[in-house]
C-alpha cells in the first residue's frame, strides 16, 4: 500500500509550462535568427530552464552568454508573478487523499511555495517542498524525489509520483517510485501519453478528478505483486 504522493509543480499543480515555452521562444528569437521548433522545447520540458536553453543552444548551434540565460530565467519568473494559473481540480483531489504529500520540482522554492498556496494546499503540504537547488542534481536525476521521500520518512517504493514530463517521470522511476503520468496541462500535445508510458509510468490521468481512482487501482496492483 502506498503511503505518500510526491507531486511535480509545473504542469501538475500550475499550468505554467505553456508560459515558459512562449517566453523562451520569444527571447531566443532575439538571440538567434533560427526558428526554434516548439517540439524541441517540449522534448526537454521538465528540466531546469537553464538546461533547456543550453540544450537548444547545442541543438541549433548558436552561442549564448550567461547574462542572456539569466535574463531569460528572470523573464520567466517575472511572468509567473502576474500569471500563474492553477490546474483544475488539484485542491479537491489532493485534500481527499489520505497520504503524506510533498512537492518536488526543478523550480525554485518560492515558485513552488506559491503554486502550493494558490491551490490551497499550504497546510496539507507544509514544509515538504524540494527544489533542485536543495540537491546535487536536478531531474532527470532522482535526487529531488529521494530527498522528498526522506523528508516524509517513507521508503521510495511506498511513494507515488505524479508527473507531466518525460524527464520528471524518469526521475521518479530512477528513485524506485511508481509514477502516474498527468496529461491535463495545456502545453501537452496528442501522443504525449505514449511517451510517458514508454518512459515507464504505471498509469495516466487526464484530469485531477481521476487521481483518487488511479491510486486505488495502483494499490490493488501492488497488493497482487
């Protein structure tokens, strides 16, 4: 039986990835005259902004300075202060759960805390927040999920993870956890479910109202294994 659920932040608690993608495309268009394919951004979604920018720089062969990277990251964070829509149904779904809850993300602590607060989960999550800045390696490494499990005092195999990205799902699986793929964020295209399944997720949901049933079914599967 699972004892905890560890949630990603962007694309699971808040519908922020689409905002990030637009800003990166606009900002990169000022750095290079190359037309960045949105699918290239989606392919590395779930990693840190810095990692995404450096991946695109290498992929398309353009140079980018540290100051330019910092400017783009600051632009993304500034946008979130004005517009950070929550994912529909998160509050109701998480309050129903009789599980320990943590949030583990490649975002900074203040952004994660704001996402938790906006969803009315401050009391439910408490101090159980893990940022990439708190561990040696960000996702797709398992560090943030392992630290979250340690915070909750729950063995990794007793933890569920809910993730929208392949990088995040891979991190949860590397941590030895069971991963639920979330498909309800606005930036995700058709066919993303297949990518998550290929990455190793055990279950996918399209809306947070399906979360409780997903956990019940995964508990039944765990009993039989």
